[in-house]
């Protein structure tokens, strides 16, 4: 398990230890509305790569979001909705319970073992206190192979 947390602050919860500031080995890329959404990428052996959306779930996205310091997850996003990545597809068939502190603690096929293409890259929308209020799950307004439209309540718009 990786504990490369930026030492700005960390909080230990009763059962589930988690870092409230980002681990350096997971990131969100290409999010159109801010750093709380995008394609999920992981760093393995010094190289950034993507995660295949096979079995990609809310629980998997929750672990990724918490690793990056977000309080929770709004939703998991399949089918490269945030664009196709490049390089290796590092993880596939993730089966997180949602309580893990790192994606590498979840069962998966093994590093680089998959039958995926980048049109199956996984994404996430993470819940950030200063950006989203999510009293209910977002509503899927529309989806095509190249776009995704969700509705949720914006608390602040940053200029």
C-alpha cells in the first residue's frame, strides 16, 4: 500500500484510515469543469497509465477520489467520457469495496494485465465541499459515445 501523502494534513478515521490530501500516484485528467472530475490515471513504475472500465464501479471511484483528497465520490464514469488516455492501461477488473485506502489494495487482474483499449478508460466525478453539493445522486440527462450530461447543484462558480 502506498502512503506517499503530502504531509499538509491527514486525518485518521475510526475504521477507515484515509489521507485528506492527494497521494501522488493517482490523478484526474481532462476534466472540463475542474480538478474534481476527469479520467482516472495511476502511476506505476514511474509511468502514468489508465484504468479499464471493466467492472468500474462507484466503490472503485470512491477509493480513487479519497486517495486524491476528495471527501467522496459523486459518480463513476465509464467509456472514456473524459477522453482517451495514452500509454499503458495499468488496471482492469477492479473490485473495490469502497473501504480501501488505495486502489492497489483492491482485487484486480494485476498491473498491465487487461484486454482493454483506451476507449474503455475509467473516469470519476469526485465530491469537493467547495464545488458540489450532492444531497441526492446527480441525474443523467443524456449520454452518447462522445459526451455525458449530468445535472447537479453548483454552490460556487469560480472565475
